């Protein structure tokens, strides 16, 4: 799906656990496929995994954890902007330390 013409040159990313709310899932799916949006399904050990096709943002305490550890949290990068992992649609799951 194309991006919104108003902000077509702007890249957006967000983490959300709201995919568990049945009334919101269809709208989130529409936003998730926009070409300039990266939406990751946040989860924790008490939640199910997001639906098929969602990249997951895990907390490191989750036994289902997979992906790469956030390089900002490991001090490999100075900022999330420098890392850009979560911005890109061609990357996978990410793991965040509980803080």
C-alpha cells in the first residue's frame, strides 16, 4: 500500500500491544502495510504472539524471544536514529531489555 501523500517522505515506526484489541486490529493492519510505516507488535510473556506477518518487539524475559538485542541498549549505537534497525521494513524481530 502506498504511503499517505501528506507525509510520504517521512518514515514512521511504532511498537504497539494494541493488536490484542480485536476492534483495533483491522485498522492497525491497514497502517502496518503503508510503505513508510514500520509497526512492530509488542509482547511480553503474559501475551500471545502477534498475528502472522507481524514483526515482534520482545522483552528479554520472554521465553519465546527471538531476534536481535536492541543495539542502543547495548551501547553499540549512540541513538536509535543511528541504528535504524526498527525503522526498516526489511529487518526482523527486536529484543529490548526490561528497564
